[in-house]
């Protein structure tokens, strides 16, 4: 991975795939799951969160009904794509309909500084677990201002890609927690280092992803397991709830309330290699 960094700046998502493949090979050779290679002691259940982002509220209610029925208790709304009233309506409606659910709101950088300073404080009494990245990645001043003003914790996502971002974000108090993703950090080993860095600063940690499939869900889950879990759960739900057909040969283990990493060697679940060959755009490279 040091060679990869010297060969190419950035591209953490490609490096995450590379580090995942290397860890899987290491695990296959050593007969150990990746979480054990990374220093984990035992599998731990990790709470599963689902992101709610459909402009069609009726479709989202239907999805949440099914997820809640399956045991899922964490829902993260994507906000800021419509108006403030729509975001508040969805949170309040979900609170009434799903009394045991814990709710979060993620703006994906969607607000201007002025709008964020005006509207986000109005959410402070809704009992949200956290409010994520209301403004653009480098608008650390607004993040810090909101963190100081709100009792609801702010979570940094796009503001913190790598350990240097996290270090600066912590020192400037831009949030109370971070979303850590293998596709931002450059792999499970590097993400694990960031989880430890966040914890050392008393920051909360959320296991984020980039709308992924089963292989990278597994990599993220091994990372979190090696850390002994994370306090805000993870969002590795796409393989079972969104993709038409996953790239794993077996269903990703987790349709209910929690996910638990497998203990078989490497990633721990077989990949559907025939399906990957079928969907590859460069078949020559896979021969
Ligand atoms: Mg986010």
C-alpha cells in the first residue's frame, strides 16, 4: 500500500479495493478472518442503519415499514434536497410511526452556510442521534459554529477523508464524530487507524459507505469488528436492500437489526466470480 501511494496520489476508493484484496489473500493464507489480522479479538454485532433518500415519501414509508419489520432500528434521512419543512415532516412522521427507531439526518453538504446556520438549529429538539455534514467539505467554520451551538451532535463525513483531515477537524472542533468509510480512507487497515484516532479524541464513529455491494460491505464490517464495534452503527444495507443481484455467492449476512462479520478466512464469504466476469466491462483483463 505504501508503493501504491508512491505510484498514485489520491484515489482512495481504488486503493481500498486493492487493500481489501491483499487482506483477503493474507487471510486465506493464514487461515484467519480479516478482522483477526487487523487485531480484532472476536466478532461483535454492529447495528445496521438504512438511509432514507427517496423524494417519493410514500415509497420511503413502504421501505421503512419492511426494514422495521425485519428488525432494523436505525434510519438516516438524506436532507436538504427539498425544503426544510419536508425534512422536519419526515423526521416527525417516522418518530410517530416507528417508536423504537433512532433517527439521523444527513445533508450530504447540501446547505449553504447561511441556510445551515438558519435552519439546522431548528432541528435541535427533534431528538436526532446526529446531524451529518450540512455544508460543503471545506466549510469548517460553519461546521464548528454549528457544533458549538447545537446540543445534537454534528457528524463530519465529506470533511474528513484521511487521517490529516481528521486531525485538523478534531483540533478545530468541526463535529463530535466522523463517518469512516474504506473508500475515503483507502482501505480497511487505514480506516481502522482513523477509528482509533477518532476515539482517542472522544469522537463518535459511524460506519459509512459509498453505495456499495457485498465485497466492500464485508471489508468495512471486518474493519469495524477489528475496532471492537462502533457506537453509531453502520450502513452496509445495499447488498440486501438495493442491488438487484449482489457480487457475493451467498446473501450478505444481515437483513435484521445487526450485522456480524464472518469468521472464515479472509473476507469470509465466497465471491460470485462467474457473475463478476459476466458484468466486467473489460473481459480481456479477467482472462
Ligand atoms: Mg454522508
